[in-house]
C-alpha cells in the first residue's frame, strides 16, 4: 500500500515540475520580448536624437555660410564661388551674381513703400517677407515664415507662393513651397527660392535642385526674412532662417542678423558692431 502511494505521488510531483518549468519559460519569453522591444526603441530613439543633433549642426553651418558671405564686402573672387555659382569677376558678397553686394540690396526701397528692391538689377531672390495684403509691402514687425514652415512640415500641409511675398493668412508652408518657379528680380537664370546646400564628405556643397528634388539625405535650405523694426518705422530688421534635414529629422534655425540703420545704406555686420562697442 505504501509503495502504491509513492507511485501515485511521483507522477504528481513530475507534473508540478513540468508546470513550473513551463511557467518559467513563459516568463523568460515575456521578459526577453520586453527587453528586445525596449532595446529596439532605445536604438531608434538614439538614432533620431543623433539625426536631430546633426540636422541642427547642419542648419547652423548653412546659416553661418550665408551670413558670412552676406556681410562680406571684399573684392572680386579669383575663381568661381562654389557656394553661389557666381563667376570669378563677381564680388565676394554678391550671392545673386548681379555685380552688387547683397547687403545693401536687402534694404527696402523706402520706409514709405516698405517694398524690397525689385528693379534695376537689385533685389534678393532668397529674401522673403510677410504682408497682410497682396503687394502691400512689409507690414509685420516680427518674423513668422520659419514658424509657418515648421507648422506645415509637421502637418505635411502647405500653400504655394509665387514671389518673395508671403501673406499672413497662409498659416502653413513647407520648405518646398519656398522654391518657386518665379525668376528673381532682374534675373534670367535665378529663381525666388532659398539657397540649398548638401552635406558631403568634404563639407557643404551648393545644390541647384529644389528641396523636393534633392535626393541627398543631408540637406539645408537657407533664406532671409525682412521685417519692419518694431520701434523705428524708418528702419528694417533682417533675419536668417534655415531648415536642415538629416534622415527623417528636421531642425529649424532663426537668427537675428541686424537692422538697416537710417544713416547707412548697408547693415553693419555683428563683428563690426562688436568692435565699435568693445
């Protein structure tokens, strides 16, 4: 009788052991699945953060490049400028290749009209502005185009524009919307659109493509936005705007460049101002 009880208990014990092992395996599978899920998410997150950091650096590099050329009032290049495509006889600070420095060209025609220059060979095709009505001139005292681009990129919703003028009623823009098919002022080869650069193994390279047609996974668009000065109606403020994309990550940069004073035709560079007030 005692031997019979032992035989009955052994299968029961073996059943409990098997059940325990099965539960242990299920627990290990769930734990492993959770570990790999978190590890995969962490890898994606770290990759996204890395791409964003690189995009921000790219936006700063592109912005610094355009700002440096804009404030340069040096003599003519000795060879073709690789960042603007201008020929060897063009001034260093002439980004639109029309024979004049861009800095004074960025100043509006007059405080009364508030219209950026667009005749007699003057006018910057990469300088945009906000206005409340068509052909109404500068009406805004704060920049807003970059924010509209950020909103539009986030929603994948935009509004087409055909000039440097952006109506305040347009709340959503995409980077591609700024690359118009409208010729820049007094130009037969250049269009109203930002500068576009790509990141290569040797640094930044100028691209003549539109934003949507540029296949590089590392690119940056740079433009200027001009506004009325909020405290002095006779002066105008210039802002540098940049959008960079690395992979699927985008970074946005807005920087105040300076003010066109009443007494000067061109805008003093920040370095000049620092020296003057140092």
